[in-house]
């Protein structure tokens, strides 16, 4: 058996793949104060479903794959280690000056953000490396020892080291590491040339500081997660999903916790790509994962999941750049638990504040008083209050109505149903704008992409989103309510290796390029050899960071070759770059040469044959078909057929208005839309006009 877990802000999702390859889906409430408790609760729900104990269930495990937002939440809440930053003498303001950008450069009411590590904990290392790797100023051990003693006096808990041009010659950074080992033996540290060997000092420094600040907490968290799973019977391998959409061993990722920043959201595009291909035959898709707190959007372009180094914790230029490669995911504060409120000017807003798991929406009856998207869906008849989570929770429609009436309907002078519909429409617009932003920035026309809806709340308004985007098809996988957890089971064990070396195609240095690629591939082969006992298949993927001459920023371009034999291979590289540039910016210069700045090789190890993505058949309690009143824009209340998701047969079609529901989701088909069930179990929906 294999287990995939995604800990969200409201629910912890668990997918269990049995020995026959079929999937079983379970949910439990997330416990924000102790996320591991929520994981064990989800395992208890699964064990009850299988009719065994948790120890018996985990005793059959081959692997346990975990996605978590614990690292990003720690940074947002400031629950990280007291971190010192070591930089080259004369450059103490790297984290303060950043890259100079501001979202609103003339809005001086917005204070300039504080650096990730304050100046009081910034130390300057003596010595200087030139850009060519030569030593301009020798390293001074005595001065560095004095700085380390000052760190000890200030009781620092972690150290980040980022020296100029250490990516060319790491001699001085390595010496700092040696001195830290001697003088601060129990304090973890991060050396930038090992973690993130890339150009641009701020990004490399920021990533090193973020990584170091997470090490004490995430090491303890990963150790406790593994220990608790072992104590509860886990016999298989404990793996964690990374920001790059792959998986790493829990013990390994604790050494480089920056890999965990987008751990949860990075899984959804993996499964979204799979379902878009098998159900719609499309290699271009928009994956929208609706959680209780956030709406996460990612893309699949030509079968490839784009990644970016332009990842910010918080708002761009006002937060902190990770400077680290990550699946390109845009998150907005719009989900099932997003709170609706009316401002002093009479304008309705939804989010970004969320009711979360505690207290949750008003209809949960756990103390919530402010109306949410879920409350609106209950009032509109989109969710059966007696069948939420298969009846595990009975929702209170009267409390939801009262909250919407008091906080939205009365201030707007609308009926409760009109106010509830307005909440759905506003959150839909927020989601649409987020999708437009990320698709246009990636050069994708949303009207030509399949929209894949994931998350338990996806079905509430995905038809409305697809209509606004003019999407040709909307896909709701049967495992869509746990799309990220399903993606965990489809992820491969990966490790990426990077190097920086400037090379121009016009005067291409074949020997230097091939020598660098050989070294990167050798690192990949060592990693693959270490995993040989558990690997089904493996591959090495090469990519470059390149630009046109005189451009400031690079773009990532995957290559289909790993060795340059002659001019035709260089020409193939140029064509790949021109095509990527055209897709992103709608322009290219086929006559121009290309400058390569960064080189990457990713070792990809498949640990298991591809999962089927199909849920195991389950008995359906109660009638397969019934009716209830639901409220639709432009129609008001309509008698609406209600179908059970799992009772629909492959090829069967349902016309809207209709609601297709299961224990974990409710898919609303507006009048004019229709849905057909695919062999995989997915609902393929024609949104209509």
C-alpha cells in the first residue's frame, strides 16, 4: 500500500492506493496547532474504512508521501530560528536593498520591508573572491572567529553564509563552515554555493537565510513525523513532497528545508496533468485547487509543469524572495472558508481572511459567526447539509442564513439568496482574475486550455469560472477533492543539481559546456545509484537558464539533449529557446544568439508504476437520484436533480441544472451545462454559455 497526504488549512486529505492499484479517499479536520495530529486522525478514518487498526494499515505500507505547509506557515508567523547572516565585507545590506523593486514606487505610505535577517545579526566575513574565481583578499580566520564568538553571545540558532562569487570559488564559504563546525558545533548552517549555486546575490542570500532559519524547527518536525508514523506501524519509506513537485526522503529534506516551502500546492499540477491527458487528450491545462483557505492555480504547458525562481513569501517586493526553483503556483485568499464582508462604502468582499478549520464556517456550528463561501453554498442548496463528509458533520443551514442576512444581505439591501449568490459571484471573480494573471504571464490563452478543478470546494463555482474564461472543457476528477494528495502518489523521487557558467551560442565553447554537463550528469547518476534498490525506472533531464544578449532576466528552457556534438545541437538549443520565449512573451528573435547563464540536471527516479487514478468502487447508500431546490443566477429557485458521483456509469451524461455529489464534494451544473463521466471516473463538463 502507498499513502499520499496533503495537510491543508481546513482539511487533511489522505489517498490510499491499495495493492491492486485502486485509490481510496479520506478526509479529517486539520489541527492547526498540531498538523501531525491531523495526519494521524486521517489515518484513523482510513483504518476504520478498511476495518483494521492504524497499525495494521501502516504495517502494509510501501511508502508514505507527505505534503505540508508547515514550513511556509512558520515563516509567515515568524516561528523560525534566530538566524545570523554572514556576507562578504562591505556588503551588509544585501537583504535590505534586495533588487530595488517596489509594487507602487510612489506610494510612500507603505513602509519599506524589513530584511529577513536584521542588521544586528548580520556579520561581514573578511576576504574577497573575484568573478573569475581568483582570490583578491585572503580570508582572515581571526576576524571570522571573533564574529562567531559574537554570534554565540547573541545565542543564534542558525547561520546562513552567502559570500560573493562563492559559486565560482567556494573556498571562503567552506572555511566559514569549518570554523562554524568548531566554534558552534550544535548550530546548523547553510552555505549558499551548496544550496543554490545561482547568480544574483540577493536571491542566493535570501534562499540561504530562509533555509537556515527553518533547519532547527523542520528537523524536529520531520523527526517527530517519522517517529510517530513508525510508532503507529509504518514499515515503508517516509517521503516528503518538495516545491519542485518531486519527493525526497524526510531525513534528507530536513537538511534542506527550503524545498518544503510550496510542498502542498506543488502536488496538484502533477495529478492535474495526468487527468488532462487521459481524460481530454490535452497537454495544456489550468489546474485550480480550491481549499478551505486558498485558491492555488498552476499550469501545464506542452505537458510540462512550469517552474519559477520568482517566488515570494508575501507580496512581491514587500515580502521575501525565496530565490529557489519552485513549481509556479499562484495562491489567492479565496476558498471554501473565505469570509464575506461589506466595507464602509457598501462594497462586498470575499477573503482573504478565512474561517479555517477553527472555528470554520458558521454552518459547522463550532463557534464561527462570519459568513463564508461554504455558508453561501449551503444556503443556495448546492451542499446537502445532512451529507457533508458523508454525514460525518451535519451542517446548520439556519445559522448560515442568519449570518449572511446580518453581515451581507441587510447591508446590501438584498434577500438572503441574492446575498449568498453575490458571495459566490465575487469569489468567482477573484479566482478568475488570479487565473488570468498566471496564464497570460505564461503565454497561455485560458480559452484554449482544459480547466481542471481540484479541492473539496471546486465543484461549487467551477462551471462559472470556466464560463468566464471561455474554457472549452472543465474536468473534475473523482479524486479531485484530494487532488494534491493524489498528486503525491504520482510524484517521482527527484534531486536537482545546478551550476553557473556563462556560454554564448555564437561562439559556443563545446568543451566547457560538455565538461559541465558531464559533471552534472555524474552527480545525477550517483543519486540514482543510491536509490537503485527501490527504483522502477530513472531518467536525467537537462535544462538551461538563458536569455537574449543584453536582456536582464533569464527564462528556463528544457533541452532534449545532454551533449553537444556539433553546430546542429547548438542550433537545436537556440530553437528551443526561441520557442519558449515566443510562448511566454509572444515575440522571439530567430536571428539572435542566446546566452546561457545557468545549467541544471534533474535525476528523476520512478519509485512505483503509474497509479491508475481511479477510485475503488463503493456501495452507494440511499437513492442514486433525487431532487432538491437550488438557487441559480438568472433563474432563482429551480427543482434540481441530484446524482451520486460514484453511482454514475462511464459514458453517462447529466444535463444541468443538476448537482453531482459525493461524500467529499458537490459539483454544481448550472442550466446550459452538461457532464459526462469518463472511464477514469472524472466528470468532463461542457460549461455552456
